[in-house]
C-alpha cells in the first residue's frame, strides 16, 4: 500500500494556547484582521476577548458575529465582501465548525471572486494555489475537526442541499486548539458535536481509503471519546474530559482528511439540508443504523472499535451499534428522525439527495437507491 500524508495546518494544542494569538499574527506579518464568530460567542464575551488579543499586534480589526448553525452560502459571501471592503490580510475564526468553515470559504471568495458554489461539485473550478490572506482558527467546540480539515460545508437553502468545497488550499494556516475555550459549551451542543467526533473516527476507520496512518488516529480518537464524552456532557468544567474531547476532534479531523467519510455523513447532510436539523444531532440519529448496514463487510474493524470503546468506558463489550446507541442515550441525543422534526413526506427526498453524495464512494459497502430509502425509513 502507498499513501500520502498531508497536514498543511500548523497546530498548537493545550490549555492557554489561545493567548499565543498575538504572536502568531505577528509572525504572519498581518495588520488588518476580520474576526469571524457567532452571536452566542459575542454575547459570552469570547469574541471581545479574541478582538483584544488581535489588537495587541494588529492596527485594524473588524468583527463579523452573525454566523448561524449550518451556515449558508450567503453568509460566506457577506464575510468575503467585508474582507474586500476592509482590505483584510488575515481572518481569525473563533467558534465551532460553522464559523471556521465560513472563514475558510470567505477568504477563498474574497481572493478568487464569484460564488462559493463554483468551487463545489464534480465540475468545480480548480483551486490552484494557497490563499495569500492568512487564516488562524480557534475552535470552541470538540466536533467538526474543521480546524485541520480540507473541507468547507455550506447550506444552499434554495436548493435544499449542502455544498461541500474540498481542497488542501482551503485548510487554515494555524490552529490554536485551546480546550479552555470549550468549557462553556452547553451539554446538548457538547453531546451533538461529540457524537460527530466519533462518527468521523469510525467512518474514516472503515473507509475504502483508510490507511495505517488514519487508522492509528481514528483508534486514539475513539478511545478518547469513549473515555470522556459522557463526562464532558455532564461536567462541562472537567479539564481532563474537555482536553480529551478537543484532542479527539483534532485527531479524527486529520484521520478523515486522509480517509474521507461515508454513508452516515451522506444521510446526515441530506437530513440537515431538507429539515434544518443540526449536523451533530442528525449524525447521532444515523450512525447506529449505518454501522449495522456496513457490518456485513467490515465486522473485523467494527469489532476492534467496539473493544476500544468498551474498554475506554469501562463497560462490558457489546456490538458497536449498541455501544453507540448507549452513548447517545447517556448524552441525551434523540434516537429517531421524527424526534428532530423530520416529517415522513421528506424521506424520499432525503434518500435521493443521499444517493448523489460523493461520500458514498468511500463507504465500505455499496448502497443502492433502494438500500438508502429502506435505511432512511428505518430511521424515522
């Protein structure tokens, strides 16, 4: 087997590394910065804290604090316009995957012009070189792994689809992964983002493009999730649990950068696109059923994953799907699509949208339109 390892993002990990932002920006030789975040972090004072750090070394800072969950292509374009208006030479994203993905897409559009959708899909315009505008990210959730990934995911509400842009040149230049920034995340968000971390690790682990490198990262990520997700949900100020989940998110992000994802994320993206269900919540509903579907072709790796999770949790071994369902219950995640507002009339459209997802090519088991429709109906 031959494979390539590519990690363009420089990562600093540990409690307190957010304080290194002024030095990072100084090393980048930038002076005009756009900070991208969401209303919740602005209300909590996190955005102002980051602004103050930026102003220690930069002469101008502009704040965009209107990033929504599952951000739209319009939000990307608004931030890109702000970058052009302010002649920004750097962006700083502070938040979950939504804020980070918006910053990734915005610097691309600000430099190359046009609509973010032109860089997505099978006929995407090529991204041929790194952006000149610098990007530093500070994740505040342990979930998407967006701080190190080559992907940006955006909602096109007009078409009811998720738009995915993929390129190593989309990745952030620097990620400051400070677990202290995750301590204020509420339990329901911790649960949803945490199950997403586990799905990243598991889907990368059984992907057709999995390698020994991605497997090692995925296994370590699973172990950390098994050990700390429930604790992080129930005791948000637990330093060890928050650190473990932040590290798990980082490692699984690097893993699926190289091995990609599968059917769970394909269905979840369609669910979110059609019914505005938060991504992590949709993942939690879909993951156990997809594990059962895939088990006929990858039972060996699933058995290994079940052993890792059971040992980390200090529980008796069961099937992988049973362990994941137990984790979801213990963290308060819903179990069915009907529980998250998906109506029965949407199921066929969700299945059809899943069928065209590029994620399916990496899933370990083939899935026909009929297979997917049966699976989606079973989730309802």
